[in-house]
C-alpha cells in the first residue's frame, strides 16, 4: 500500500489508498493446512495458584 502518512485530507488519502489497492498484485491464497483465527487449536491454560509439585 502507498505511504499516505503525509496526506492530511481524509478524502484524498482514501482515494490514494483505493488506487494503490487496485494496482497491487493479488494476494496469494492461504495454504490448505494453515488454520486461522477460530480454527486454530486452543491451548489450555495451566491451573493457577497452588504448585503442582
């Protein structure tokens, strides 16, 4: 994406970003085996408080 930090006007910045997004190469699809977000394996939290040993 184009660097639009210097552009103060919101509408102008939006326009620049849109054109940059259109020009950008399409993103590659995510690999089949890669889970994301809610599909990821959950890690159980260890018990808090008393020591286990």
